[in-house]
């Protein structure tokens, strides 16, 4: 295993994918050992550019199908009810680069996940204060960032049904891990919707518009849909499917990042599992590439909105092994062994396969 320095990977990544990959970094997987991801290690996904925002003139505008329009400064938002919670984010494109053929977009392997402590004000009371008119069906969240995608000039914006928006889960966050949002994570304000794939958490949020017709914008009707091979947009991407990742054991080889254990013997494998559909109920671990499975011990949950730690004892024999972990949630969803295919490569929650080389003494 390994191979000499400079070995060329195949199939080759394109310059377009590389440009996206260097902007949108993933979680260094060793950070899976932390329940709360330090801000600089949290993955990033930015469709366009990070917009320049002056916090002194910033306003959150709330309007559309409301009884009254609201215009709130950051001080107004900070004066409202404050809540703080750890929330696990996962990009809907996580696992895309493991698909074959590979859809050309941000080429995530498994690292587009993180859990930060988000602090802000709950969305529902603010919408109640604006007063949804009887015909309102959705809330549209618009960011300040603009770009061109699929030939459409646009602001990044996504809608939620009014029911979801008023459910009590969503948060208008102005702090990440106890500090003002970093520019790359949406300064000064973003939406945080626990349980949903990452695209829902609109950054640089400046406007909330209640709509009387469902939003048909790009990020709702073209992006973030499960497409068939025929190119027909299917179901929208919504809540996260169950997934588990292993804290990479041992040490990495520099060029390939393959894992090496320096000696045989007992090791505690650790990892984190999450699902946006129901609480994590079970994590199984395989050390033989999925032929046999054992049950991991679940650590106490840190929050209903965050991933759950697990551990599994392994007496590692010298030689080559493939580690796998498989999460199941209380709604009966289990990670598949083979990647679920769709044209844009969303929601690939296939079981991770992590090769490990255990050196002999
Ligand atoms: N305004 C805006 N919000 C956005 C995005 C964006 O490009 N623009 N990217 C979305 C996507 S696809 C993801 S996965 C998450 C990533 O959040 P993070 O970069 O803070 O981890 O932000 C979402 N919110
Ligand atoms: Mo994403």
C-alpha cells in the first residue's frame, strides 16, 4: 500500500473541482475527536464570494406576506430571547467524490461535516411578531452573496415551509462557538436549522420574505434535488440521512493519508454518528470491510441537535484491514453499504471504508 510520492490518483480531479476544493475546505477528520468543532476546523461551503458587510448599517428585513414589516439591527437581534445549542451540519454533497461516475461539483469525500455551538435568537417568535398573513405558505431566506449558477444570476436563497419555519427549531445565529460569526460562516447573521442538510443554513442572511406561493428559485427547484439518470429533478433534499465516521486511528501516510497503526494490539476506535431524521439508536463497527459487525458503545448525547460519540474496542492484528462504521436511527433508517446514486451526488450516506495498515512489532 502507499506508493511512491507523486503517485497520480485516478480518476483525475478537474481544475474546476480543485478550485472549489481549495476554497471550501473540509473538517480535518482528526477533529472528529472533539464534540464541538473549533471554528477554523469546521467545514466550509461557499457557492459564490464572501460578501462585505458593515455591521453598523446591517439590517435584517422581514416582510412579504406579513401584517407588518420589521427592520432589525444587530443590537435589536441581540436584545431578543437568546438560545445556544450545538448543531451538526453536513453538506448535502458530502460523499460526492466517492460516486462513480462522479458529478462535477465540490468534490467532497467524507469530511463535509462539523458541529459548532450556535447562539442567536429563535426564528418563530420573530415571524409571529411580523404576523404571517393567512395566505403565507413559505418563508424565503436571502443571503447577501451573489453569483451565477446554472446560467442564473442570483442571490443565494432558500425557502422553508411556514410550518417548518415556525416549528421552534430554527435559529437566527450571530455567534459560533461563543464569538461573532467568522466572515466565512455568515457574518453577521445566518439561519441555523437543526437536522437539515447544510444548504438550509443560509449565511449572510439579510432578508426574510413570507411567500404566498412556493419558492421556485434555483437553489430550491434546480439545485438540491435528487435527480435521476434522466436528468429529471426528483424529491428535494431536506433532512440528513444517518451517517457515522471514524476518528482516523493511528498515524497517516503523508501522500495518501492512509492510516498506519505502529504496532498490533488493543485500540479503542472512536467516532461520531448523526441523523436529521431521528435520534441515533445504534452504531455497528466492522474491522473486516463489512463481512462481520460488532456493536459500538454509544456515549451520552450532547444534544438532540448534534452528533453522538461512540467507541469500540479492537485487538488489532498486524496486516491490512478495512474499518467500517454503520449508523441506524430510531426511525429505522440505516446507512447503506453501496452509495445511493443521483445525478448531482447528494446525500450519499454510504458506509465509510477506512483502510488501516497495522505494522508488526
Ligand atoms: N448565503 C449562503 N448561505 C449558504 C451557502 C452559500 O453559499 N451562501 N452555502 C450553503 C451550504 S451548501 C452549506 S453546506 C452550508 C455550509 O455552512 P458552513 O460553511 O458554515 O459550514 O452553508 C449554506 N449556506
Ligand atoms: Mo452544502
